[in-house]
């Protein structure tokens, strides 16, 4: 086992895929969690990923339409399913959560599972409340281009801001 200390957003620099990626207790600390999952899927997940994240809210799973209308027909009101407890959600934490300012996100169960599917993973098992064993799968909408967007980094001359 070789340990590397690098940002999850830089996993492409590893230049290799792994049979299993262990991604536990990280997602809710990231500013860009879906990008991180996209990059893991695209660059380092060879077969499986063990995923865990803090989840808040309902454990329900709503039946989500394949295509979402902007409004209820004949109105300007949003569809009711957005308010259902089992609709995929990511709760944004503006300040601290449990005295930790690095906790940015708390998805509900449906939100965690939807993000995993959107990044190109299938859920093989769900052994604990917030733990998923996933297998690499085709990335949805891959025919339209890569899922991950690669932002350019400015030269900060040592300034991390």
C-alpha cells in the first residue's frame, strides 16, 4: 500500500486505476462534491468504490421522473415532488455543523444515491445507513462529452486564496 497526500480534485495525477477506491467521510467536506465523484470515476476507479458520507434528512426514496418539467402544467408553480422527503437533496451548511466549519454538505439518502448514479456508479449494496459499495458503470449522458469539468488554476504565487 502506498499513501499519497493530494487533493481529490487532482486524482488524475495518479495516472492509474485501482480495484477499489475507499472514499469515506470525505464528500461532506468538499466544496464541489459531484465534481470529486466524477473525477474519481473518470480517473481512478477501476472496478469498485466503498463510499460513505454523512446523511441528513429522510431515508425515503422518491420515484423521480426522467425529465423534470419547470412547472406544474398550466401554472408557474414548481412540481410537488421537489418537496417530497424522498426527493434527492443536498443540504448546504453555511456555517458550522457539529462545531466543524469544513462540513459543507449533507445529502439525504436519495441525494447520495442519485449523485453516485450520476457520476457513473451502480450501488451493489448498502450495508450501513450511510455506506455504499458501488461498481463502476457507464456514465449517464457520456455521449455528450466528459462529465467532469476541468477548471484552470491561476498561478497564485503561494497564495492559497
